[in-house]
C-alpha cells in the first residue's frame, strides 16, 4: 500500500533544522499510522495519522535529545510501545493520550 503523508510532522521553527521522519508503523486492526520523527531543537516525537490522511491531534514526545529507535503496536488495542536511543521504552495509549509505563535501561545485565 502506498502511503502519502501530506501534513508536515511538527512545526518548522525559524532557524531550526527541519524534522526528519524515521519510522512508519500501521496498526494491524485500527485506522492508525504512527510516524516517528526527530528535530535537533525539540527531540523525538510520534504523530498519528488515519488511512484517510487525517492527522490526529495526539502527539507523543518524551525525550528531548533522544531519537525513536523502535515502534510496535499492540495487536488489538490502540497502544504503541516506543523505544528511544537513550534506553527509555514507554507504552503510549493513543486513544486516551496517556503514557501507561516507562522503562529505563541502565546498562546492568544480570546472569
């Protein structure tokens, strides 16, 4: 399926680098497309779109100086797992616009 994202993701600020879209992930059962992007000034964020091209008002941004490294939808619910390059992972409920949990990898691996 071809995807056209007509809306700009994030607002372009004067004298600031534009946003880079890095990951796209469709929900298997819901009309939702997650688009991960990054800008040096504001950091990483996830915007949500519908198959009809409409942009959701829901935006998830948590880590100012980290990029989003992975996205994974819950197979049924409108909840997405977001992994960041700084070791943070979060579960975000798109419908309720709420973060359900945040995990932080601190670099300790136990045998």
